[in-house]
C-alpha cells in the first residue's frame, strides 16, 4: 500500500503526540518525548494507517516510572481510521466486541480511543503472508484460533447494540431481521449485504463506464437470497449457521504469529455477529490473496480437515481467563478429532444457544456433520466474494470522489471478486450444487 508522503509524516507526529498523552507527565520536567519516542509506519493496512510507537521506558526517570507503573509498555500501535470508515463500521459495536474479547483473554485491551483512531499494545511477532495460510501446520492452528473466538458468549450489550441498529425503521422495511428481541442473536451479514448492494448499485449507475463488467443488481439480490436459503435449508443448519462473534476479515495481514509461536487475530473493525461458517469461508477465500489466484483455494479434503480441527477446538474452548498466550500443552490434540455428541452440545453452550437444540444431532454421523459444514462453508465462500466485491465498489466510489491517499485499485479488486462467481469453475460448481439448472452469468 502506498500513501501520500505528507499525510504519513503528519500521522507519525500525531501518533507520537497521542501516545505520550497516555502517560502522567506533570511531575516530570526531565523526560523529553522527542528523545524517548520513535515512530514508523507499519505495512499491511488497506484502509487504516498504522504506526508503531517505540518508547524508551528504561530511560524514564524514577518519578515517571513510579506514577506510570501500570502502563509501562515499550511498543504501542496507533491505528488511524479511514475517513469513510463510518459507512462500513459501527464503531460502538467494534469497541464492545474488543472489550468482550479482551476480557476473555483473546486479545490485549485497547489502551485508549481518540477521535479518529485508537491506541493498543503492539503484538510482537510476524504478520502472516498469503503463502502461510496454505501451510498445513499454520491452518490447523488458525482453525483452532477461530474456534476460540467463536466460543465466546455474545454479551448483552453487543446484542442490544445490534438490535438497535438493525431493527431501525430502515432495516425493518427489509423484512430481513431474524429477531426483534434484544436478547437474541442477529446475523448482521444479510442486512450488511443489502446496504452495500444498495450503495454499490447507486455507484454503478453513476460510474457505469468505469467498470469492466455489467452487474444486474436485481439478479444479484436473488442470488444472495438463494444462497441464504440453501444455507438454512440443511438439516444441520442450527449447527453450521450458529451465530457467533465473527472476525469477518481474516486475511493474512490480520493474523500474527507471536514470539511464542501462537497465533492472534488483529483488526476487528468488520467484526459482528454472523454465521460461524461465514467467518471460516471468508478466511479460506483469503488463501487466494488480494490478486485472487483462485487455483490456491482448498479442496474438499482440506476444508474437511480444517473443520475437524475447528470443531475439536470448539469442544476444548470453555471460557478461560487470560488466554491471549496459551501454553502449548493447552492446545487441541492433533489426533483426537472425533466429533461427539457432547462436542456438538458444547458448541451451543459456548454461543448461548439453548442446549435442547443440540439433541437433534445426537445420532448424527460425524461424516455427515462434516459434509454439512463443508457445503455451508463453500456457500459462504461465494457470499464472501459478493461481500468484498460490493465493499470494493463502495470504496472505489468514495476514493474517486475524494482526494485519495492510497493507490490500491478497489475497483479492479471488486471486479475480480464478483466476476469469479460467474467464470471460475470452483465457484460455478458450488452454485451448481445448489441449483443444477442455474444459468450463468448469475447476475
């Protein structure tokens, strides 16, 4: 990602300023931030600007160390939000989810929110590359980590925030909100798709000549409905479509291999309550990378293996405090991957479903369960391409109307995502599995 140089220089200075404000400095006249703070731009962000702040804590005077003993952190990360973020992100929901996951030990706490950004402790480690996602050793650990995330009970304040947002008059008119009670889990996937489709359609009409393909948005909406219906028509849909806290953007840049060889997820701005299989399918689509090399997508056998580790991870992830850096002996056994009735029940217990629903699967064959999961995940891989294709159209329109500070080609990215559904055998086969008589192009 290339950014405007003047913008980056100003963000470096601002990051130093907001970071220094974390400390109580009134009693000290000897500690000079210009000498104690170093900053540099971190790579990896498409929309946000990320700055690493390194602070020479050891050079603090004794008074500074004493009054700031609870926040003596050497490396901080400052995230500056994009100007158009409010169109895509509910900031209150993001903060509620971050607080929930910090309390559960899944992530480190956010140190401070400020207007236009946030400050957090920098996670030491290596950001994954797209090739890492396809490495068996890595994807096994990622599957377990996703299970840890999905095992967190959705808090009441998150449910109320989502209920308030998606049960507003505009979304009620869509008839696509599954629950109206504030204590029930709502999938934000479908109203989000509807919102982005409407924004994209307006953009497409205004900038039709700039796109490499034609999109029939009426047919696209019909396809989304067909995909949703197929997801929920499966006999095990109460399991495969369990509503969880979903990261929803698990690309390699948002996965860190820590110094202890564990994995942690960062950047939860697209997180929300969604079907568990969407988070998985969306991640597996990222195996193709930003350049959309679809030949690298996993086959059914690999998806099945990924899901076995995911399900085994669900059964081992009862709520534990301070799980940010788990020990190796706490990991799921690589050889004990049988799917049992109590594991299925645990899935519901983890995500606050009524336990009685699990008994429907008491006599389910494990191979049939995996088969249902695989089918649902692959459907969600198609949905993922629609999701990010629409996002790309919206972003390209916003960027073209403003003075763009980045050179990422959102329009071409959107085209690759959406066009793949019509042209790539991988996705065409998924759609034919839903409807043998489906005709291409589907939108």
